[in-house]
C-alpha cells in the first residue's frame, strides 16, 4: 500500500468518524436557535468564554462539561447492570457506523486508480444502512427492559412496534428507488443523479420518485424517534420513556446517538433523493473539464458571500439596548476579522492552484472538495428540516402513529412499486 493509499484511507475513515460527531454540536445549536426563532424567543445567548458566545455554540460546551461531570448513578433496583450500560453504547455506535457507507464525494481518480469517498468502501451501499439501522432499536429496547421501570418498558415496547411499522414502508420506498437506479451502490446512485432529464432538469430521486421520497422521509423521522414520532420517550405520558433511569454520560450517549442518527438519515435522504454530492447541472466530469473557470468563479463568489455574511453578523450581534462599549459589537468585530482572514487564505490557495498546479490530479482534488462542501450543505439543510418539523408539529397519539404506518404509508409504498415498475418496463 502506497503512502497515497494510506493518506486517503485515513482521510476517509476520519471523515466518516469525526464529521458526524462534529455535527452533534451543529445540530444541537440548530435545534436551539431554530426552536427559539419558531417560538419567537431568545435562544442560547448567555454562556460565553471571555465574552465570546460563538452564536450560542459555547452553550454546547457547557452542556458537555455538565454531562461529563455529573454523578453517574445506576439505581439500586436495576439487576441487569451490564445491559443497562450497554444500551446507550449500542444506540450511539450503530448510528455512527451507519454513516460509513454513505459517499460524501464522487470517486477520486488518481493515476488511473479509483478511490471511493466513503468511510468503508463497500459495494453494499443501501444494504449496509438497512442491515444496521434496525439494530439501533435494540439499544432502546434493552434500555427500557434493563431499567426495571414501567415507563422504561413501555417506551421500549413502543419503540419496537414503531420500528416494525415504519421499516416496512421505508424498505418498500427504497425498492422503488432501486428499480429506477438499477444498483444498490450509493456512489453509483449519486452518479446517476448527475444526469439531466429532458436536457435541463436534474435527475434527482425526488424528481423521479416524489412519492417514494415523501414515504422515505416520513419513515426516517420515525426511525430516528424525532417529533412527531417520539412516542418512545413521550414526556406527557411516559415521563422520559426508555431513558427515564439514565443520567450523566449514559444519558448523553442517547442524546448524541439521536443527533448522529439524524445526521446519518439526512445524509442518506440527500444521497437517495437530492443528488448526494452532485452540484445541479454540473456533473463530475463537467467540473473537472472546467476546473480553472470554476476556481476563478470561486475567487469572485467567496468574498461576495463573506461580505454578506459579515454584514449579517454586524447587524445581529449587538445588544437590544444602547450600551457603552457594547461587548457584543466587539465580539462581532473579532468574528468578522477571522472570517476575512479565512477568505484571504482561501484566495491565496486558489491563486496558487491557478498559476502552478492546475490540471490533472489537482483538478480532481478541487472537484472532490467542492462536492464534499455541497454534500455537507445539503445534509445541513435536511437536518434543519428535522428541526423545523419538530417545532412545528405536535406529537402523534400512538394509534395515529400506527394508522399512518400501516393504513397509509404501506399501501402507498406498494402502489409506488407497481407504478414505478410499470413505467420502467414501458420505457424499456
């Protein structure tokens, strides 16, 4: 194995492991800021380090310190302590490993050798996700059962029934998509969506499979136990459900597992239905062939976006009343200087690329970086949809949840398979 092989292997594994972990902070911040905006109230704006609030991100650090330093209590009535401790580990690890087969960029070709941009370069693709995703509920069931608490047991039972009810329409929605794509390989699925329908419409899954996309997204909400499908931990009925007896970092692992699962399912939704890493109207080969003009365009767009972003920071990062030497204004000035420093660094890198190393491998590396950024932006927007729905819709009753899964989504997913198959056969 060459040094390049080792370097790319380390990069792929590190990306698959650390990006979902970093998105825990992003998703928690997005949750707090989003719910504050939707409910018309202040979000996290007090916790700071030497006056720097980082837009509320410092609150996440405060929460992490709180969870780590809290007393780790295992109630005395719990007999199965091993399973009690194992449950949150299962939830967290399964959510993290599920992302390993999701491609975050097109295959990188260097010296004729292809490197898949996945944590685990496997051809199993969507089958990897389906094989692992169902295991996450075992952690919830174990947590409820081992807690030896009636609310915990009810939460575990609800989670099991919910997963059974929604994995079936999810699997059937995936079958419809696979009929169209003709492969289970997620990289090939994303490559397929780089084509154009009628010469001008991106062939994204949501265009080819609109009903399948809706069914899959609803089922993904249920699989991640997010509102309005959080019946397993419904506070109004079960206090906290399956994690009622948990504290400290064991509770924290359930908490982190939920957000990693949210990120992973968002990444999969983007890959299956929203083009994955594809930039609309610009396939990988098109970007490689026009890498130099794209670099010039980036040199123009980056300062423009930075200007708009810094203007937004300057407008919003100040106190709501007049203050002498407003500390929030000073804080904003530091952020603005940091952003422009980053812009200057990016401009220098792009300039060096244009005058020295453009062409060949460098073009493909540039395209890979652009596709990674595109993938992360799409996934972040999908995560925001999760937040948006949570703070807009009320929790379903349990009978409503089951009725939606069995009487609405299941017949629609079967109908979608028949219609999709008929169209594919008719079109040859």
